[in-house]
């Protein structure tokens, strides 16, 4: 009887472990809702992306690994900014992070890449952001080419950007 | 029989074998990190090669898009069915910390009658760790790993302290939360020298979970019902709060095996039934 119970739960457990959902997205079309939810002024992400591939990063000033990758992003923006649209999406929830916090931080650090403010958390919701930093590399036709949860090192960043442009 | 502390040492070393991390303070983020270790070993420990199951559980339910941690549940169930609380006694690094601290030669507080009821406090921790992140999501719109963030001394000891020591810029970011968790850790460390495994017995949600499955688990200490005369000798000698060897409090340390007058206690082996005891 005990062995049967163990077997039953073991089968269940194996099922859970291996059939659990893989997080976020694969090479599917980028969520459409996000394309209207994030705003900088009156613009929407879709309007900002235009015809170019999109580098979409979710970050916040209170997140150490996010801050660590910013210098790489600044460099990459300088090099690829004309061919890829960079959108550094800050999780501006108004409590932990306000637009003032972000603007002060950017001025202090001297970062000039484009930043947008996900004030309604719509972008974060659409892209299933549960941990930051997370970066999505979107092709020009709106598909998610790849994504990375956690800080991006310089090598991987440049490799993914090159692949986006192929 | 292999010495328990040797197995504990090896398990701790294996779970924290990321040597570059110990030198640079950078966390390992390779493929192994998506596998949970069975014990309480913080993901943010610079040496950690695997993920903490309790942390992973909460992490899945954190952020703005909480997910049910099916994968973590699967692993937790597999660990529980295989070893039950033998994990606590043999594999958990934080358990090893407590065993070692208890060896420090200071006055000891042995088992008292108020200790067994105190083990129910683990339910509070289980709710906090198990549902807290989702409750935070319902209330604030963003899930937060409450147990990790506000309570876990293992995370403080294995994660925060080494990281702050290796990377001074993190230390500069420390504030009231760090002080709070530091205080919790300090109290725990002192308690651990005086009382045997206070965290395991009174606070650990993981031990509570494994305890549910302890009697069913394939490996671990078990009592041969036919030989047991219910003398209570095993409960007396038990350093945890077991009422009989192999129950939900038992961490399979094996101390009771030689204490049993009818040799009814042994380490269960898969597929074998313990045969008889001493003929009366």
C-alpha cells in the first residue's frame, strides 16, 4: 500500500517537474498589448520601434544587476542605435521607483539611451516580467528572436544584437 | 554506516562549489542553477550551484505575472518521497551550520515541554513562504518573496553576508532591512549554540513540508511495528521533537537506532522490509 502511494506521488511529481511551463515567450509574436501600454509622453512602443529590430530591456534603479549591465547597453546603443531601436523600460511603479528617481539616476550616470516608463505595469505584465533585469530581442517583424532573464554580459549582448541584424 | 557529518560536509561543498563565485562575489548563472537543491541553500550564495527550493517557489509567484511553481512542486515532491526529512539531517547546509554551532562549548538548553508546541510556528513560515508572494501580489500588484526578503537567516548567512564581504558596493547599499535580517540571524546563531537545531525545529517551512512525507519516504529511519514496544526510549534520546522514531519531526540522524531495547529502529532500504527484532 505504501509502495503504491509512493509510486503514485512519484509519477505525479515527475509529471510536474517535466511538464511545467517554460517561462515567458519563445519565438512567437511579441505581445501586442505591450505595444500600446508603455508610454513615453504620448508615444507608444510600437510607434517608437518603427521598422527596426527592437532591444527591449526591463529594469529599475533599485536593482543591482540591472545597474551592472547599463554601461554595456550604453556602449551598444552608441554602436547599434541607428540600426536597432533601444527601449530601456523602467518599472516605474510610483512607490519603489518614480520617474524623478530614474531621471536623477540617468543624469547622474550620464546615460543617454531612450528610457520609457512602464507606469501601469502593462508592459511588464504582457512580457511576463517576474524578475528583472530581463531583455527581449525583437525582430523587425515583431517576433521575439531571443530573451535573457538576468544580467547580460557584454559578449552575449553583442552576439544577440548581431544576430538580430542578420 | 557512513558518518553523518561527512555526508553533510560533502553535500554542503557540492551545493556551494562555485569557486569563482567565492573569489569574485559573482553568482553562478549556468544551467545547473535551474535545478533546486533539496536543502535550504540560498540562490544568492556566491558559491551556490543550484537554486533554493523555497526561494524558487516564491520567485515564481513574484513580480507582476505570478506563476504557479509546478516545476518546484515536482522537485520538492520527488525529494520528499525519496528522503523525507533525511534531507534535513544529512543534506541541508543550514542544518550542518546548526549541528556545528551546537558543538560550541556554551551552556545548553535541552528539550523542554514548551518546545514541541513551538514547532507549530513552522506553519506560519510555511504560509509566509508558500503563499506570501502571491498575497503580496493581490495586495500591491507586485508579488514579493516575503520569506526570503524579510526572514530567512540562511539567505542572510549564505547570501547577503558573503556578497557584502566580497563586494563592498553592496555593503554600501545596506539599510534597515539588512539590519533587521542581521538581527534575526544573530539571534538564530546564538540560539543554535544553546539549543539543538532551533531553526529546523521551530521555523523551517521546508522541514515541515518534508515532514509530511517522512513516513512514506523511501529512505530514512523507520520503526518495525512488530518489534516496537512503545517504551518511548527513542523519543527521549531524540535531539529533535519526535514522539517516535521516523515521525514528522525525525531527521533520521540515527541517534535512536542503538537506544532501542528491541532493535526495532533501523535505516529503511528501498524494497526491503525490516524483519523482526529480538525474540522475547
